[in-house]
C-alpha cells in the first residue's frame, strides 16, 4: 500500500524563521506557502489548525519529498525520543562531516557526532536538533548497492527524507499494523545501539534497542523502535496537531480498497503536494498521525 514518503509535517513557532534557516543551511527551497484550509485541517482531526501559516519546502535536488512547517503555539511542547510516535526524520546527504561543521555555527544543535553506522563503513551519519527541536538524522550512503534494503543516495548536498523513525510501546503490535493494515514488508527485530535514544533515557551508550524496518515500494523505509517502558504516550490536544513531528504523509496506490479508519472520508485537495488528488488521514497504533495521498490514476 505505501509507495513513498511524500511529506513530513513539523510544527514551528515561527515558520518564516524556519524557512530562512532551512534555506540557508540545508539549501531547501520553498515550493508553496500560505494558510492551512479548514477542509485540510479537518481531515487531520485538527480543525484549530485552520488559518495557520505554513511553508512547504523541498531539497535542491527537486525530488518530490517535502518538509511542511506549520506555525502553532504548542510547537515546542515536546522532547524528541521521550514520547511515542514520530520522533526523527532521516535525510540523505553527500558529506555529513562538512555539513556537521557548517551546522555547528547555526541554529541547529549537534546531538550525535558523525560516525559510521555499519561495520562495512558504508553508511556515515550524525544527528542534530533543528530550530523547532525536531530531531534530524543526516545520512550518507556511500554505495547503495551494498545495502540490504532498496535505498538511494543523495544527488544534492542535502537531499530528501528517506527514513522516518517512530517509537512504539509494543514492537510486535506495531509491526502487525504495518504488515496487515499498511501492506508493508517489515523485517526484524534487530538489536541495535541507538545512541540518541539511550542518552534520552540516561541508559548506557552500548544499550541494545530492538528495531524493525518497514520497506516501502520505492526507496524509503520506516524505522520502528521499541522505546523504554517510561516513554510517554503521544500528547495531543483535541482538534490540534501534536507538537514535534506532527504527521507523515505517504503516497498510496488506492485509498478505496483500504480497510483503515479515516478521521474524515477521503477527499480531493488542491494545494501542493495534493494537486487535486484524494487524501485522508488515519491514526497509527501509537497515536501518530498518518496521512495518505492517492497516486494520480491514468485517465
């Protein structure tokens, strides 16, 4: 069912400031900006978001994978890795060491130094908090053909989102949801050292956390992390978007055949990146918002 990641929606106290920072330091380009329509806000179960300023940005490569920042007063009422649901956005880059050096003199905060993630030294990455305290992984895949998963490589200095990370209380239950409801191939669990997660809970750096990986039809993954028992449930106020990474949007082949429960019936939206296509939003097993946009069908 899931074809690709198309939008990551992040709340911001000031979208104009966020836009400037992402343009200056990550070379992201503005595609569209405006105010959230009431119909779109209602489809997210967040009618209070109607009228809020937003900006939609994409990497310099021009790949149709977007970051959407929405201005909301509750944007800073979260702490990455401390609650369930969407917690980190992983972005392809060409030179993580040079980018980390650049970000040291910026509103970004480095929280994990550049390091190789595999024994083969084929993947090098670092982690940083953005201007809205959003957790970002910046990852360089040296040779995509050596990966066990279908992944691409960056074609611009900072390129597209290619992995989304979600924290779960029950990895087995969340895996079943992705397999049965979202029709994705989930592999794992794998015991893995996740430094930023261990540090968030004051655990030893070498603590192993179970994670599973859901492969989408195209070159994207969803990482499902088993969180410590004291991780907080996703905090969400009625009719508002949750703070932090509020929602992730996926392209799907067909909404009509889905057995998911949607917050409102699928409907066509005109703004980018919907472009007149059907979309709908559902709630995942850990309270996370998942939006779906139907791929344009041939006439």
